[in-house]
């Protein structure tokens, strides 16, 4: 496939990346199934006009030179985040609208850049799959990679090892509120197991939370305290609140509230007493 050449900036960090990723370590079994990182000196060529359909809200306006270059090459940019002194740009080949207004992102890749010099590409082993979607910052020099499914789940973290981008399994916990609280990785767990993990990390159901609808009341009556609201349509989302000190964790679940172990966790948000606190 023809590539889009990138500006040559001379023997910079790219030399070290090519040596590290092109060596014996690159032939080893990847630490995260289905995701690989390879040296990159040129962007893949976009397949042409991409129909955003009802999924255009997933695309962002690039704010970095690297992001603008990716967009100019015909790729929809989904996220751009700093990675130490570098920048990581996630971009996709296509969108697919599905039920309840959700979208599936396909053919995703991540370019790791030093300025506008492409150092590495993070790719799915099945190129047209939904294995790569959005990036989110979860700590200093660490990014969380989410898949492109209609209910995205975390699949890997990207970090730097001696300046080289590497893929590792998602951290089991993330720190919030200037490091005063930690959240365990609960995505995809049933609510019973997630609640036990939250308790082990100091979180308690918010005693002030009151169910606002019959489904949330059923969930609370089954012993899932903190239930506030449930949707009776679509994915059947429910929201529950947990507290620790002055921090509040809003946990979002999906699925049948009558499942023996409760619905499954789709995600969470943490609100700190200091609104400017960021994950560490």
C-alpha cells in the first residue's frame, strides 16, 4: 500500500525507536493480545472519502501539528494526547452506526509523534477491526487505549520505556484527586464484583443517593445501594454513586437489573472536591 511520506527531521529519537522496535523484542509475543506497536516512518494511505454518518461527534478538531497532518492525510482524528515529550494521535478508517445512537469505530490506529516526525504506529492485529478507538490520559506519561466498540472498554495502556513507546496491560488502579483516592479497573465486571473491588479501595455507596425511577428502586431493593437512575430503553444504563472522603465516583452500568450479580459496568467518572484535580 502506498504511504504518505512524512518530513525527514534527521537522526532524532526515530533512530532509537527503529532500533528498539525493529529488534528481537519486536518479534516476541505482544503483552496485550490483538495490539502491536511497530516503527513508523510514514502514515498509511487513507482509503478515500469516509462516511461519518451519525458518528461525526467522535471526531475532534486537531490542535497539534501532528494531528493536523493526520487529518490532512484523510484520516478522521479521534483523540490526541501528550505522551511525555511526544504526542499520540488516534485515527480511524471508518464508522458504523448501531442501535441506540451508538457507533462502532473501525480500522483504528495510533500514531506516536515527536513533533511531526512519526516514531511508531500502534495497530490492531486485525486491521479492519474495532480494536482501537479513543485515547484518554490516566496519569503522567501514561495513556489508556479504548477499543472502538459501541460500549468502549479499556484494552491497553501506552507508556514510554526509555523514551520508546510500549504497550502494556491496563493498570489495575488509577489515582485521582491529587493521588488521594484510587479507582480499581471495574469495566466489564458485574456490579457485585465491582462493588467488592470498590469497597476494597475505600469506596462506599452514597447514603444520600435516592432512586429516581422504578428500575433504580428495584436495583436498590436488591441491595445495590447508591442507585440513582436507570433507563428503561436502549442499553438499560443505570447510574450509582459511591463516595470516599469528599470524592464521588459515578458508576454507569448496562444490562438487566435482575441479573443475579447485577448489571455490568460500562464506565465511571470521579469528581474531586478540587475541580482542577487531575488523574495522576
